[in-house]
């Protein structure tokens, strides 16, 4: 049986990340788990994987796991090509509230990494995120680019963007917490002033 495996790190996609982060494959791996891993990794039926010689299964498994070692998270590319079209990295401080609402809803990377990845890059031909037509129908919805992102976005681009947006999200959360503290202090001061003025 001829099973095509990614040759190098650039051939890895988001679906490969889902397999790697599956806790089932943490720790000691036996032959059965190696077959299951390869089935998920390649999309081939488990019975087809089990028909391969045990020595070759382990060799393939080691090759696949070794590909992940070539990944080093770095600054995300400002633009990438998906499905033959140019996509630009979203700049959170330059998009409307719609993107932030969507990001808040969809940022469960473990559950659906592709949906989250759709929020990292946006078609360059669009004027802005959340753009609508004359009938107020959303242009470039996630469902229209989901399969393209799943098929074409490299794992490297996905991880670079994930780290970038995670840092942005953490910074934003810290600022929000600081704003809440400031708001609480201001409310307390205003409350005491209002109480004082009403008693005089």
C-alpha cells in the first residue's frame, strides 16, 4: 500500500496539529496507538494502516513525529496565499468590534482550530472585516473560506499566528483588568463624593 506522508515541515497542515496535541498520544506509544496516530494523521482507514508491516508503521510514525521538531514559532507573515488568493494578517487594533466578538466566540483552538485560523487572516480583496453587500449580507463569511484555510494554511503559519494573537489577547485581558480596577476606584470616589454632597 502506498501512503503519502508529508516530506517536510512545510507540508504540515492544521489537521496534523490536532493529531499531535491529542493527549491520547502522550507518553509511551505501542503499535496499536502508532497505527491509530497514522490513520488520523494521513486520513487513511485504520485497517489499511494495520495491513502495513510493523517495522514500517513505526518508521512512518517516527518520521511524522520528527516533522514537528522542525517547527519554530516566529513572527507571523503579514500576508499569505490560500487557494491562489492573497490573505492579510488581521490587525486587532484596526478592525471593528465584529472581529473581536467573533474572536471571543471562536477562539477555542483545541475544539476547532480551523475556525479560529479563519480569524487570523482575511481576504486581501476585502475592504474591511465584516463587510456587507447592498442587501447587508456578510461578504467573505467564515464558511466560505473554512475549507481553503483547512487545506492550504501551513501548520507553521497557523502556529505563528496563534502565538501572535495569544500574546495580543493576554495583553488585552491585562489592560481590561487594569481598567476594571481603575473603574472600581473611580466609582468608589464618586460614590463617597455623592454621599457627602447629599448629606450637606
